[in-house]
């Protein structure tokens, strides 16, 4: 029940209530019909017994008329009408007592009591008005059903803004930062919508500030790093020069990684999907590496693939870079149209893969990385709708990109 939507819950609840109402009405009508039949039969028996038992007393016409009025019956004259009734009617009950014989006849909705005793016979037509109990019950049930329907419509209309708010939240979750909620009501839904709209504005402002800061920072760092790298070339060869060159190269690498992170994690970023080949992607990834390209063993089952070539090459480059930095021997890359595997020799990761998908996390602090490689890979595969798997087998670390083609 906890996973069912509010709309589905309300629809189910109202459908159940209306079904119970219709069922109760049907059962009541059936029960009332049976009860009316029994009450009528008992009434006919009472009338018959009284008339048959008092027939020999020769009651006066005034007494008979008063009796007929009290019991809502009317005598049928001794003429062709009685013969016609006897010929066309259906006997629904007949009985015999010490007083005489009784038959209950029916023609359509009309009911007749036919009494016979020692040559005396009498036919009475039932003139009692029909009970309005069923009609009143149906009327009340109809009014209740109409009330429930109006209540259902009112609740659904009240929840309609909630559905609109949900659609807006889904759009926001998919990266649309330009949505605006215009719910004007002052109820709880309206207040939630206004709070969410304020939160979107605040988040949008923070993201714009973050992006502006990142771009300005990278721009400001590029100039001194470039000047420092040029100045380093004027220093005499030696350990100090190599240390400076390595430091400036690492700073350049960090700025490049930050630039990739800033670009990929932008909400409105969209991959440039086009047709390419696995050979082009792998070669592009290897060319992005700064060093150790000769330590890579490549096994490609070339085929056409539709993807963002630059993004996928960058992801594979980062996997290769990690394998070369932390692997103990030669790195192998195996690729086909379903999976791309980067394999290196080494001990298994100490933490789950999710730990390394966070920025600035490493197996241990080293001088050769910043902990952004797998974070960049993860964001790329999210954009391309791929899947990243890791497993350790036969002393080898295997990072696998599973392509959803």
C-alpha cells in the first residue's frame, strides 16, 4: 500500500465505497422484496381467516364495508370479471383450514383473494397502495452516490496541482534548471510549490556562482602556471628542474580535470551523439595519455557505435590512466560493441567501487593523482547511459564499461 500513488489510492477507495453502496442497495432491495411478500401473504391469511370465520354470522353491509376499508380490499362482483380473473390469473398461494379454502391470485401487479366455504365464495381485490420504502431507499442511495461523486471530483481537482508539481520536480531532476512554478493557492500544496520554486532559484544562483568561480579560478591559474613552466626551461638541468616541471604538469593536469568536471556536471550539458567506431574511440583515448602509451596491450573487435566520441574517449583515458598509475604490470584493454574492459595486475580495491566514484578519493595518498579520474568516468557514463562495473579476478583489476546499445 505504501508504494501506491495518492491518485490511485483515492480512485480505489471511491470505487470500493461505491461498489459497497451498490451491493448494499441490491441486498436491501432483495431482502425487502422477500419481506413484503411474506407480509402480504400473512395479511391475506389474516383477511381470509377473519372473513371465513365470520361468514356464518351474516355481518351487516356496514360492517363489511368498514372491514374492507380497514384492510384496503375491494370485493369483485359476481359477473364476467370474476370468471375472467379466474381464467387468466396465476395461483401464487392456496391453503385450506377449518373455516374454508383460500387462494391468492395474481394478474400482473394486481392481487386477488378468492375465498370459498360451503357454497359461499368471495373474491377481493387488494387495494393497498405499494410501499414507497424501496423508492425512498433508492433515492437516498442515489443522493449519497452523487455526494460521493462530487466529493471525488473536488478531491481530484484539489490534487491536480500536486501532479503538476510532481512533473516540474521530475523535469528539475532531469536537469531543467529553468522551470518556474506558478501555483497561486494559499493551501499546503501552494506553499510547497512556492517553497520549491524558491529552492530552485537559490540552487540556480549557487550553480551559476560555482561555475563562474570555477571558470575564473582556472583562467587565473593558467597564466602563472604557463609563466612558471616557461621560466622552468631557463633553469639548469637537474633534480630541481625535473621537480618543478613535474609540479607544473600536475597543476595543468588538475586544471584540465577540473575543466572536464565543470563541463560534464553542468545541468544543461548534453552529449554530442554521433556514429563512430571503437578503433577511433580507443586510439583517441590512448592519444590523450601523456606517457606510458607503450605499456598498453590493445585487443579491439572493431565495430560501428553511436556515442559521444570525445566523452567516451575521455572516460577510457581516465581508466587507462588509473591502470597505468596503480597497476604493477602491462595494462590491457579489450573492447567490443557490448563492453570495454581495462585490465591491470594488482591487489583488489579495499573499498567498494562507490567509494572511488566520489571526487578526490584514492586508495592511498600518492603523488601521481588527484582522485578525480573515476569521478569523471562515472559522470560520463551517467550522461551516456552506460554502466560501470568492477571486479577482481586472478590477481587482476578489471574495470568494465557496459554499453547499452
